[in-house]
């Protein structure tokens, strides 16, 4: 991404990375494309046995730059023969024509008693559809997921191990570092500081 792409990011999110006000809505108002994406993603990542919506869904309206829907769930999953629990936030970006532009998932690990484990919420996955690439949506989605984690769970988000061998993810987090929103830790992971 060059400077042209970065300027579009600022145009889309505001000069100070301001995002629209979180507007709560009811599940029936969430477009089917969003619900399908979340369902497909849950199946792709792992078997989610008991997802429970934690709060009403949230809409962020970016006007001509699309909308993002946020849904927070409590999940119980079967992973490699044992049960895991977490709080998950699914973010799905839609174009003005309600096409899925991209999506992301962050997780906050829970213990067997549904108490939060040590450590911040982290990015499990984020992806932008090829036709919407190079528009700053990946960085915008990270900012939105962080804001959602603050809104729903009162925590700042980290990259977790998602950036590992992913140059696009590293680039996105480095942008956040340059703009004073995140820091890079000694282990190579990133975390938001505001």
C-alpha cells in the first residue's frame, strides 16, 4: 500500500481515526450476508457448539464507504478433543450494495468457569475480499475490532500470533504503530495502546 492508499484510509476513518457512533440494532436488522459470513466463518475456523449472542448487534455506518456490523458472542468450541471457551467479536464490512468487503474475528479467552484468562483479546483472523483490497479496510477493521473490544469487554486488543508470517498484517499493525495507536512488543506481537 502506498501513500495514496493511506490517504484513502484517513478519508474513510477520519483524520484522527474517528469511527462512527456505535448504533445498536436487533438481529433481524442484520443483513443476511453478514449472518451468512459469520456462520461460514465459524464453521471454517472450528466447530462452535454453543454460540450465544452477548449483546445486541452494532452497526457502524461509514456513508459512501460501507457499513460494518459487529456481533459479540460467547462460544464453546471443540478443538482437538477438548473444549475451549471464549468471547468473540465478528466484524463484517459491507459495501453500499451489501457485498461482503471483508471480515475479522477477535477472541478473548475464558477459563472453564467462563472467567477471563490473563491476556488481552487478540485477532484470530481478518481478511479483505480481493476486489476491495488496497483501500485501507484491513487497518480500519483492526481499529474497529479494538474499539469493539473496548465497548463490549473493556479491553484493548492485541495482534496475538496472527501477524506471524503475514506481511499484510504486519504492514497494517506497523501503520498503527506509526500513528501512535499501537506498539510492537519484544516477542514481535503488537497491541493497541488507546
